[in-house]
């Protein structure tokens, strides 16, 4: 089993970018033939507070509903949370950390990709999830593979109940490429 954690902040009404990205990424994993589930803390944080959504992904059917405390891949969606380690020291050895930040952040022993996902979203006039999903896809590829851009596009359509526009597809591809570059540069 692999575990992906999306960090962000809750919005009023309980929704958030990090939660939407986690749901879509889990859907993409399901489309790729994995078993995936999204888990969040039992009581959501108040609006504006840091929070997380954990995606458990396995080749076997998942039956355990526990929220893992260690992660193979972490995506920090909110630039104000872009610290190492993010919200605790939960990254497994050999794991990948993707930070949504303008600054290049380095840390010994941690595979970090610093990518300005907000800028990619803004330049492409895309839904914010698209760039974050591209970063997650590239991070996942560095660990495991077998989830494609097409899987993400299909899951996006199902979860958001709308087709991914060309601007979202471009942001997805650009963020994946930038994340791969950042990971290979370290």
C-alpha cells in the first residue's frame, strides 16, 4: 500500500482545494486499476485552519479505514504551509514531497520538488486542482507509476461532473513536467 497526503486549508462550507485534489487523485488510481480511498480526520478543521486528506492506494482491495500516519508522497497545496517537514515528520524514507512555492526549498535526505503550482494555475486560467494533480501524478510516477494523465482526466470528469477543459489539461501537463524536472534536479 502507498499513501499520498494532500495538505491545505479548509474553506467555509468544508470544501477545499486539497480535498478536491485528493478525491480526483483517488478516482484516477481507481481508473488505473488500483483500490483507493480518501480519508480525512474525523472532525474537519475550522475554515482557514491547516488540514489534510490522505489517499490510500493499493493493488489489493482496501478494507481498513484507518488513517495512516506516514506518507509516501506529500503534496502541500497551500504555499503558507510549504515548510519541511509539513505538519509533522510523516514522510517515509525514500518518499517524495511536493511544495507549492515560489522558492526552492532543500532539505537533506528528503526528495523535494518546489513548484509554483499557483502560478501555473493562474497563467493557464485553470481550475486549481489541475496543477496540483499534475504535481501529484509526477510524484506518484517517481514512486510507483501506472496512473496516467488520461486516468486523471477521467476521474476529474466523474468527480467534478464536468469535462476537463484544455486549460486544465495544459496546467496538469505543465505541473507534471515542472515537478519531474524539480525532482530530477535535486
